[in-house]
């Protein structure tokens, strides 16, 4: 939570000041109220992520205030943490009986207080805006489960049977947890679980089964069908809330780990690519830095064209790799200082195909392959290796082709000195007819101007 909104209710200015100081550590936006009545007014009139309240206060005590907040249909889900110097069991029990979400005693250290507040806010972050699909043919159970989840701060969608549940799941509504009964008409819980398993997207949503059946074989079967938890009816609403919360936090933990794993894989892949490029450029002093320069131009052009950051990153990789296939060209041809024979030129022309072949087994490179394969195609069909024409040439390949020519002509080569910029820009502009993509040339000139 970036800036949690917290209401503190305490009649002691010393305690309010102390709390305020500690909550600064959480970067909280804090509102203060001097007694229960003022606290209630603030709680009902504002939006808070957490209310921290004393018990003994003039006008209205903390228990009464908590009970009134909790029975309000709009504000009932705001978590209330009681902070009191009373630490007898009956006081703590009283706190929970009026709906408080936590009870802290003032004797606990400051560190403990902050930890508890932070835990609370983390929990609310997990719950906030999470939508639970409750599937049961009994309207009574749907209402009971639904209302208790609503009170706990979740959003709830109901379905009468498996088929209705699938309709919801296949609609635009995003569901975070499914709670389903087993015995239902039209489509029962087993069939629903099977249907969820067959879809990679739906399979990822945690499924909590609730049923009056307690036979082991059935419970095992439901777990085999992908259920994340099984609760035997009757169960308390606290148990249910606790299980849902646990499923969500495990689920988000897993999503987070998966994201981390992908990020790690991605960075490994990028460093392997860098090594490949370095290996390629180490052979040929004249092309050193060429891939990087072409990538820079391609990204600049992509930016002018309004590509999003993911597209720009992939385009950059494709551009850096465009000549990767030259790894497969013999030194005698690649590094030959003089003019190439027809045969030698034919060998050079295989480099886009070799490059695409190197990348083909790497799944995350699939998007870059067409650009690598087609960067020497020409708009009039006279290029290689496939002789593609116009719009059939992938856009990224057409972009890279412009950068490739610009950088090749402006850099030093064994057989010639770098050409002056003005002359190169003229050549590129002339190449709009037949060779280069005219739109890309327009974008390139705009980019150079910038
Ligand atoms: Fe090339």
C-alpha cells in the first residue's frame, strides 16, 4: 500500500502524538479524532484503510464506536484495531465481539505495534478489490457466505451451479477465488472442477470446495481435480474467511515467484545474447559496435512510431541480433578486404537464414526471428533470402534495414572511408524508391532530426 489512510481515535494527545510519529514510518496519511463520537463521525464520513482506536474515551467509548462502524453497511468492512491499556481476557473478548479485527495492548513495544499495523495493511492489500465467485444451488448458503465475505472486504459474485459459474468465469469479470459446492443441478462441483482444469487460464484460479460430504475418497478426488482447499459443512464464517485469505496470499506469493523467475530467465537470456554478439563482433573490427548502433536507431524509430516499452525492448534485441548469422560465415569470406566473388556473395547472403536458425529453438526469441530473417529484403522484391515484397516484409525488418544502411555507410570499412552524413541521408532518402520502406525512411529522418 503506497500511502495507507489511517484514522487514530484517542482522547490523549500524548498517545496520538506517539502514534503519529510511529505511523510516519509507514508513510501513512493520518487523521486524528479526540473521542469515540468524533471518531465515528470521521469513520463514516471518510475512506480509511485502517482505524486504530483507544477504548476508554469521553462521549463514546471505543467498543461502542467499533460496533457502530461495523454495523454500517458501507463502512463495515473498514478494519478496526483496538489499542487499549486494558489487557484482561474479557476486555479482549469484548473487543472481538463488537467486530474489531485486532486487539493490541498499550504495554506492547513500539516495534510490535508497527509490525501489527503493517501486517494489517498487508492483509488489506491482499483482500482489497479481490472478487470471490460463490457457487451453490442453495440461495441461503450463497447469501450467508457472500455476506460474510462482503463484510470482510471482498467483492462477491454468485452462481447457482457449475454452468453459471463458467459463464461468469468466461465473461469480462475477473475472479480471484472460486468457492464451490459439490451437489448442484445442471453442472455439479466435480464437473466444474474438471472444466476448470481443462483451461490454463481458469486452472490458475484457486478453487475452494465446500461440501457436507466428508468421505475421504471424494475429498481426495477433488484435490486431484485441482481443488486448493476443501471445507466440510458446517464450518464457521471465520474459518472460511481465514481459508480464503490464505489461498489468496499463497496465490499471490506464487504469482510473485513466477514473475521473479521469468525476470531472472529474461536477464540470463539477455546476457547470453550479449555474449553471442560480442563473439561475432570480436572477429571483425570494422563491424564492432554496429549491432548496438543499429539497435539504438531502431529503438529511436520505434519511439517515434509510438511503440510501447515491451515492443521497444523486443525490437532492440532483434536489432542487436540482426547479423547474428554471420557467426556461420567463414573468416575468408566475412573478413575479405577486397571485392567478393559471386560465390562469396552467395555465402554472405545466407547469414539471415543462419541467424534465424540459431534463434529458432529459443521460445522467447520467436518474436525476433522474422526481423532477423528479413532484414535484407527489399521493397521491390529484389532482396534476400525470400524475395519478399513491400508490406510482406515484417515491419521490424524494414526498420532495422534503414538503421543497418545508415550505420554501415557512416562507419569505416576496409574498402572505403566513412561517408559524410549529408550524403548518407541523401542516399537513404533516394532508397525510398524500390529498396527501403518509405514510411520507415520518413520516421528515420524525423528521428535523426530530433
Ligand atoms: Fe545483415
